[in-house]
């Protein structure tokens, strides 16, 4: 069952980006943080939204494999790509001493939230399809 397709990809990215930015703004307001690199961080959040949506959409092609290795692989791929990006940026500009820890937190939280939503909807759809099939078999 394909939940993310060409027709709804942009909508899903926009929704996840909006939620991610809202959470970022609420978090920064709650701890009193003023972000000197606000613009760059907003574009990085957009990149995270696109990347996470693409990687979760790949689940459709990996359904024949067990759930836990697929989920772990998706997470490791996401973290690996972002880690590679931070590493490459680190060769051009100096990074903060906590850059890799911050990257890990900034990727893990949105990925887990998006994955929970994606897989909850996915398993709900599977359960609904099984109920329909069961009702057809009873008739």
C-alpha cells in the first residue's frame, strides 16, 4: 500500500515542514533562545522534511522485508546522509563543538515523529483492508 505518492508528496512535505518549524519556534521561545542563523536553519528544516518524506516513501518498495530492519535502515540512512552533509559543511566553515550532537537530535526527533505518524497510518490502512477482505470472505 503506497501512502506517499507523486500526488501527495508536496502536501506531506509542507505539512511536516510546518509542524517541524512550529515545534522549533515553540521550543526556542520556551527556552529563550535567539537563533543567529535563523534563515539557514529554516532551510535545513525544509531539507529534513524532504529527506525524511523521501526515505519514508521508500517503505513501499521494502514491504517484503521485516519491519524493524527496514525502520532501522531508514533511520540510519537518514542520519548517515545528514552526518555526511554536516561533515562536508565542516570542511568549508567551522562547526560548533556540539554540531554532531545537535545534528543527531535535530534529525532523530523529526524522523521518529514522522515515522510514528507514517507507520500508524500504514498499519491502520492494513487493518482496514484486512477487515474488508475478511468481510468479503464471510459472504
